């Protein structure tokens, strides 16, 4: 899986739905992460936080977010 492409799509959906600040937070997590695995863990952690605290936002990204979270679980990088 090209999880970076999935993250990019999530950010694009967020921007299109006027949630630029959340898309920016995801970008900052990508930039701060070292390895791909660290980026995946950080982004998934943020997505889980969004799922718990901003269900209306999560609903619009849920397909891609769940795909990413499930992928992280499958390779033992679940936060």
C-alpha cells in the first residue's frame, strides 16, 4: 500500500471540505516524522483522535482513514 498517497487524499478531502487546519496538522506530522513507519503511526494517532473528538469531520474521511488504520494494524504499527 502506498500510504503516503492515502494521507495525501485525506488532506485533499479535508481541504475541499474547509478543514484546512486539520490537513495542515497532518502535513506537520508527516514533516516531523522520521521513517515511514513513524509517519504512519503519528498520522493514525491523529486520525483516531479525530474519530473520537470530531465525528463530523471523521465521517468525510472515514473510508481512507479506516483503510490507513487497518493497514497500520496489519503491519503491527497501530498506535
